[in-house]
């Protein structure tokens, strides 16, 4: 039986009449990298905020490594490091003071805290920015500060809400390496991302959430295989690019031959294809009319 480090049952979050998260249940296994994928407004951040005790849910049960957050939020908080999507930094104090204030919350002795901050800053490249104010940093460096804050108390579970949004390519790869290294040492990771290549290469399992409901969960491979491991992409008459899935290469080849004159490409199915099947593509056909 898998060892579930995060258990969420029947989680619902409502804002007034609007249900942002609608009775979802999920489990994250100890030591895995779990991806939470979904279009803008699907409910990813709201879920992450509830699970990390930052928002009280309307209904549902959340247990983090044995700590039911409704009765022992503090115990749960000790185990988790959170990189929030909205870069919650105190704008009036320096980057150094921001990091220290996060560490103090975890009751890390001051000397140890400063030593850890310096070591982590060195790894991430943040040292030259420590005495600046958040407003003097670019978006990417602010995000790296928040990532550092999430790591400061050596949490056993990391929640990363779009941690690579706005990071340059080099820094994305740096963060992937950090995630992989920490995961190898036993850290469990809950990550949201809009980059399907990132999810495909990092995550052991992913869930796809749309409109507050989880539509699918599995390894990226399992989700692709459900639709068919082979994809033919081709141009439709209206200029749109379409995809069709196949379970065998033979079937895919046959269809590809039929569509070859329509710019067809035969390739493996990607998580991005699966994601679009669940989320649906946004219809922009009116753009011609609107732009005149
Ligand atoms: N404090 C709030 N008050 C009212 N509605 C909210 C609040 N926070 C979130 N929502 C709504 O809940 C829904 C889910 O938002 P959420 O931020 O969880 O989406 P998301 O999946 O994280 O999207 P994104 O990919 O854009 O970050 C959205 O419709 C959003 O407008
Ligand atoms: Mg979000």
C-alpha cells in the first residue's frame, strides 16, 4: 500500500456563491513529485493555499503526514515549505530581512538561520541582492527569493505554485536540478505549472484540474496512453491545427498517409495534447472579424 504523505478528501472552497474547488480528493505519495495542472482559474492556487493552511476550506479534510490541518495546522506547517504564486514578500524590508523573518517563524536559531541563508543564497546566486528591497529586484529574482524562503527550514514537503513562471532558461534548469536533488534525498514535491514539458520531465504523477474538479490522475505516460501513444497533427481547412490519437503506429501511419498533403506530422503523444483534451482549446476564430 502506498505511503500517502498528503491526503485530501472532499475539499471544497467557495468564495461567496462561486465554487472554486469542488469536492476534490487527492493523495500525494511520500517521496514523489506530484504535478497539479490546469488552466488559469481552475483552482490550483486555491487548493494549494487550503492544503498549506493559508486558507480555511469550506469543507473537506486535509492531512499532512498524519497532521489533520484543522486541528494541528502548526504541526503541518513545520513540515512544509511553500513558494507562493503571488510572491508574498514584505515590500518594506530587504531581501535578507524577508528571508530571516520567514526563518524566524520556523524558530530556527539566529546563527544557524543566517548561515543557512548565506549558503542557500550562494547556491541560488542571490547573495548580491540580499541588501536590496524587493522592488529593486526583477520578477525572476523575486521568485528565487521566495524559493529560497521555502527551503530555509529544510521542509520534508515542498509546495511550489508556478515556481518557474518568469524564470530565464538557465534558472529554470537550476530549479529543476534543485527539485530533483532534494527529491532524491526524500523531499516530496507538490508543484503547479503551465509548462507541460516541465511536468512531463519532473513529475512522477500529475492530476489535471478544470473548473474546480480533478478530471484525471496518473503518470504522464499513463495519461498519454489513455488517449493513444501516437498522434497525428494536421491542418484543418479553417486554418486550425488538429490532432488525432492512435493506439498503434500502424493506424497512425495510415491516417498520416491520408493527411500528408495537409501538413501532417506523426509523433508521440505529449502531456500537452492530453491537457488540451481536458481543458479544451480556446476558440479564437472571431479574431479575423474583430481585427477587421
Ligand atoms: N479571494 C478570492 N475571492 C474570490 N474569488 C477568488 C479568490 N481567489 C480565487 N478566486 C477565484 O477562484 C478561481 C480559482 O482561482 P485560482 O487562483 O485557484 O486558479 P489557478 O488554477 O491557480 O489559476 P492560475 O493558473 O491563473 O494561477 C478563479 O475563478 C478565481 O477568480
Ligand atoms: Mg494559480
